[in-house]
C-alpha cells in the first residue's frame, strides 16, 4: 500500500477524540476577561453568535478534510490524488486558524464544534456521492456555496472576525482542476451530463435546506444574521431574499464552468 493511501485512510478514519488531543503548533494565548469584553464582544449575544459561527465553520473545515481524503482514495491516478490531498491540507490550515481564534476568545474549540456534528452528518447522509465525479462536484459546489453564504454573513461582523471568515473561505486555486476533470469526463461521455446536473441541483437544495435549519435552530446565529433589538443591523426579509438570489446565481455560474446546467 502506498504512503499516500495510508495517509488517506488515516485521515478518513481519524476519530474526533484523537483530533481533540492534538496540540496547537504555536501556543495561543487566551484573551483576558478585559480583552474579551471590549468592542463588539461586550455584547453577550454578539459574542455567542460569533462563537457559534466559528464552531460551525470549524466543523465544516474538518468535514471537508474528511470528505476530500475519501475522494482522494477514489481518485483514478496519483497526480489527481496529490491535488486532492493538497486541497485537504488547505482546509486543515483553516481548521487550525479557527481553533486558535476560539482559544483566544477563551472558548473550548472542540466543545463548540461538537454541537454541529449531527448537522453535518445529516447533510452527508443525504448527499453521499455514488462515484468519483459526484464526489468531485460535491467538493467543488459545496465549498462554493459555503463560501458564498459565510461571506454574506461576514459583512455584519467585527473587522477581525470578518477577516478570519473571509480568509477561511478563500479559494486555494487547487479546485480549478475539478473543472478540468469534469469537463474532460463529459467530453468523453456526454450522456453523464444530465445526471451530474441533477446531482448539482440536489446539492444546492440540500445545502440551502441545512443552512436554513441551522440558523432556525440557533438563536445566537439568528441574532447574528438578522440583528436584534439591542443590536440592529444584519439582514431584513428583503435582503435575505436578495442574498439567496446572489448565492443561486453564483451556483449557476459554477455549474456553467463545469459544463453543466444549473
């Protein structure tokens, strides 16, 4: 068995408890009570919403690492496998950055993210890819949808948190090979285009459904997104509609790049 295969199997099977025991590369100093309670963080609801958001983002990054390593194990050749591992490595870096931020806020980063376990399990149960190409499209489309959604929310965050969220959602550039892979596969067998287009629509629907459920289930996240009596701002009903329109349009553009109808 190759070293890359062993690495892939290791990451795919790694339990959360094992990751919990991992030590930060650099020692992160937690904020003092004075530091944590200045600026926007003196608003308890805002602070709770940001912590929830960072926990959600962090579990998403861990989930992405797991899914990408599963995709790597199904890849048709070594070159493609290495590119997918590179994507997974970038997601892991984001995972570490989010951990450090939660530690700096005086939070247990694993306790915060643990509450989102079922959210991601529910999504993955409903979007299990049936083959290599569906796995690639799930990674590409899912990452894009998440990035669009979190960037929209980032507009209402404090500067430091906004920069972290935008950085976490930044494209690594490595996903561009997904477009080439899918287009090449369609060129070789145009009959698969319809099936893959339907798959893309399913991913879009499930992602939006899960996002709505998460916000609805979490009062702190709801307050962060739509504001509150004490902290006006965020999205109103009209702007929420426009946000989802923008996300849908961006999804259609990504599907078009893949050579598929949205």
